[in-house]
């Protein structure tokens, strides 16, 4: 995830998020700062619902929303503090909180939406050319406006120095240099004049050349001006994780065929090891082996049965550990489900292939799924769909009864998910 937007109300979160979604970004809006973050989002938009709160409460909301993204130095996203284009709400407090949470030196403030008649000239917010304080927004019942001067409005809730970039600076060739020099003065805000969409594009391009740390502050206009490279990661064809709990002979032949034709790593799971110890540590070697395969961009198969001998050992395992066959299957499914959940937490995958009914339901439960939404048929009686309300969201999931299919079925399923993924 390269970009995190923090908005102070839901509709504002959406009108900014759509600017990025329409350019191909998987954009997800969280209704509050405590919601679960999707690992597949390109852009995350967090609604703190803080516009009508006190300045102190609003700042705390923003800090809480951003804290998880700055606990490690690597992989920190760009922060976009979405504000109201007429500066209603706790703009100063929320900018200050976002800068402190991210460690940014610059808050680059460009709230103009020229297409909606919202512009900035000489540091003043104008609506259809009229100073903000002379419009109906000045008497907003919840968050009235006291000034048209943006620096003044920020200063009501923040002690950060506020500088201004006039239109001449914005439209010149030295905007990046101007901003970089301001960053040497210490943490500060820079209000950017903008009367045209092209001005916002100039600002977005200049920001991309900065080496100083920054946050972006704006509304839908600046979001629309951002180059897609600033928030889109180049699409990659991600590998598939196959969980083969079926001991049927056809399943073993399907794995062998796919291994000959595809870049495929097999992780064999020793069922007796799982039975001998319920300790979580027992699962770690299998999780690590699978994550290593997937990180090499190879498809990975978790296999509990590699030959006829493993099938014939089931009765002996039941006798030794005091299980019926059903109880043994349930226990293996439970452990395989947890292994699968941990693998998905540690590696990016493009989809799941689950064979064996006990295993498929165990994995579904381990991932918190409440159902299965069928979308297509890969082969006769082999559906592809998605788990409903699960940890893997709308990732494709193919399920197959152990004895179904011919020897090409697993290979065909891998091709099916590859094509689906690459077409997104």
C-alpha cells in the first residue's frame, strides 16, 4: 500500500477516494480508524468522523489512525490528509497530528477544486470567486468559518509556521526547489495557490521530486491530479496456494502433472508430526517453507499424502492416537486451516485451490469465512468463487472434491487463476 488518505467525514472520504479508484487503484474506505486493514488495497481511505469533534479529539483520532503505518521505518506510505475544500472542521489540529505521526517536514496544502469553483489565490480560499468568509459556509451550523485566509484558519489550531506559494511560484520551474528549501526550516505548512486543474498537476509533479518528507493536504482536486505511479504498485502475477488434503489417487496424479508443467513447489506435511504435538510451534516449519516458495513467485502445494503408503497408514494412526477416521480428518483439517491462515498472513497469493471437502471447510473457517460465493466453473464440478466476509476478501478460491477431475485439473485451475488475476 503506497497511499493512505485520512478524511474527517464519510462522504469526503468517498469523493476523494473515487479520484484514485477511477484510475485503477483498488481503493477501500474504512468507516473508522479501528476497522481491519485489507492487505490487497492500493489506497486505504480512513474516515475518522472527526469534523465536528473538539480540536484535541480530532487530533487524537488522526494520530490513532496513522500510528500502525509508522511503527516500522520500511514501507511507509504517503499520507494524504483529506480536508474540506471550504476548511470546515479541525483542519489545523488534524494537519499537526498527521505531521507528528508521520514525522513529515512539510504539509503541502492544496485544497482547490477548480471544477467546483473552489480556488486559492494569495493564500485565500475563494468559492466561485467570492472570499470564503462571505459565503454561506461561514455560517455552517456545526463548523462555522472565521476567515478566508487559509494560514489564519490553520493557525487557530496549530503553532506550525505557515508559508504561501503564489501562483507565479506554482506555475514556475522552481517549485520543487522552493519546497525543498522550506523543509530546511523545520516542520511547516505551505499553502499552495491554485486556480486551474493544471496548477494542481504542477503541484503534484513538484512534490514527486522532493527528497524531504511530506504529507499532502487537500480535497478531491489534488487527489485527481496525483500521478498514478504515486499510489499504484505495478501489477504482478501472484502465485496460488493449493491445499491438498485429499488422499485420493487422482489428487496425487493432479499434483504430479501440475509439478511437471508449472513452476510449482510442494511442501509435504507429516500428519504424524501434527498428531504428536498440538503446540503451535509444530506448524512453523511448514509455514516458513511455503512462504519461501510463494515469495519466489512459485505456486505452492501443501500435501498431506504423497503415496499409497500414507493412505494405508491412516488406520494405524487412528489406533495409536485414539481417533476415529472422522476425528482424525477433523483434527488434520484444523491444523491445515491454521497453517494456511499463517501462510496467507506471511505471503501474497493470487488465489487458493482447495481439494478435499474436510480441508476446504477447515480452511474457510480458519479464514473467518461465512460462506462461499460461486462465480464460475473451472472444470466439470470444480467451481471458482470467493469466501464471504473472510480474511482474504475477494481473492479467487477454487474448491474440488478429492476424487473429481482428471490429471490436468490442478494445472488448469492454476492457469484459470493466473488469467483471472492478470486481467484485473
